[in-house]
C-alpha cells in the first residue's frame, strides 16, 4: 500500500506539501494540488483517518453503544447519529450493550481499545459511579436517555415522569377512570419514572392505579399480548390501557381484538415512543412522541465537539419532553 512518502517522491514534492493536499491546507498551488491528487489516485493511496484527525483536531470516529440492533427505537437513534457523522465525515463504530453490566462495560472498553475519543452511550445497567468514571476518562463521552446530576453536561435525556403524566392526563380528560398499565419488567429507571408520572396525574384527579391493574412484561409485542391476557384472565375491569411503549401497545391491541373488544369503542390504548409502527397499527396508535432522533443527533454533535477540545460548564443540561400524538386508538369510554 502506498505511503505519504511514496506520494511525495512520485510527485517531486515535500511530505509537508502532500500533507497539506490531504488536509485541504493552504500554500499549495492549484497545479501542484491536482498533480498530487492524481498521483494519489493512481497509486491507490488512502489517508490514515487517525493521522488526519491529529492534524485537523477532529475525531476520526464516533463510538455508539445501544442495547440492541433490531428494535425500531434504537434504529431511529442510530439514524439520528448518522445524520451528524455523515455531514462531518466521521466513521461510526457500533456496539450492543444488551442492558447487562458486563456487556455494556465491555462495549465501552472495546471502543477505548480502538482509541475512540467521542462516544454516545445508551447505558441502563452500569452504576452511576462507573459511568462518571468513564466520562472523566473519555473527552467526548455523552450519555443518552439517562440523567446523572454529577455529569449533567454529558447527558441528553427525556423527562419520563412528565411523559407518564401527559399520558394519564390525556386518558382521564377523555373520561377514563378505570385504567390499566402494562409496563416493562426490566429494573431500569424509565418504566419506574413513567409509572410515577401516571400515579401523579391520577392523584391530581382523585384517582389511583391499584397494583392489580399493573402488568409487567418484556417491552415488545409479545410482552404486550401476555400482559393483556393476564389482565383479562384475572377479570380486571378497565376501559383504557397505558403501555410502556408502542410495541407493547400494538401487542395489547392484538390481544384485545382477539377477544372481540373494539378499539377505541370498548377499550382505548395509548403507547409511548411514536416509532413507525404506531402509524400502521389498526386503528392507528395514539402515543407519546419520544424525540429520540433529535436527541441522538444532539448527543453526537456534543460528543464530537467535546472530543475536539470544546468544553461546557457542568451546569449545562440537555433535557427533552415528550409530546402527545393523537390518532385513533383513544376515545371516550363506553357508556353503561
């Protein structure tokens, strides 16, 4: 493989001149620049990304850690990051954390072994202390979908408690008082915060969600189906379901329809995330829009900026709030 020295020899110029051409630097005539570029092409020369990063003081790659690849939510997150890296001509190194401490830790350490100085990390399993330690070691470390006060300027996060409150308020204002919740069984902050927001909203209206009206399952369609099946098997009365995410909501709708229950005529369903699936449910799913693509793009921009030496004060924070998307799956409860 040709080296920068080979290019300089073939073009009859100095190493510094070739370096300036590679990095679009000044002080190189047009004719010389074109001659060097032509020789680079003829010899199949490819610039070293890491070496170029040292010259331009920009990160050559951005590491991304997400729980899994097949979930539409995380695919949207990755797309948001890609819109930034494509513009800045930065390579993405992608790894899965699987919401397990050892896997998340190894994913981050592997990126460090590749000398990645800019990262967007979706970690739910690692303790706060370990995340704080990584943030102190990695110049461009950004945490997405989680808030740790000690590293507030490294966190891009969603107010899940506010989301739960918005969800419940919408159902209550439609006239629902008998509400069921299907939530994620994973022991992470997101489902707990959403449930707390639901409880807060219902308390403001003099209502409550009994524990018997809450079902936990895997945060996917199968989990939603099983949760509704359990509620129906126990004879729980409800006119509305608040789901942890759109996948669980769509699974819940499928099970309700299997039991000949009309949506929203007999049971209303509201989801969370507003992934593409929500638009293609029948009926179309009312949900909370999680601006994950916007959040991911912001996290990528900050990670690359921090890795380049631009710093922010610890008082900076990047909080987002979900908004409701009204479609067809929520209506007024049936009259007796």
